[in-house]
C-alpha cells in the first residue's frame, strides 16, 4: 500500500529509525547479559552485573523494554551472581 499522505510518509520514516535504534539497543542488552552469565569468578561477575543493570535501567527509562522485564532480568542475574563462590 503506497503512502500517499505526507504524515504517513513521515511516520514510516520515524518508525524505521526507531526500529533500528531499538534493535541495536536490544542487541546491547543481550550482549551485556551474556557477559554476566559467562563470568566464572564472583568479582568479575559483580562488575559486569553493575554495567548490565545500568544498561537495563537505561532501556527501561527509554521504554525499549518494560520496566518489569528489566527488574526480572536484574533479579535473575543477581541470583546467578550470588550463587557463584
């Protein structure tokens, strides 16, 4: 369906930009989570956890992910880090 109205064309451009930005941010989140899970020593995992929490909070603030999802991920990662010894 061709976009005939200027507002629809602009909306399509904005959606495309936002989708790309969100994809990039979600990839950053996934990478940060994997870094925490890959750590074997507790000290390194705690350092990575702090960085990951900051990334998740930023994503929740920008509404890239829901704030409850960010909280759930942080909780699971914290449990995993606390299990390490």
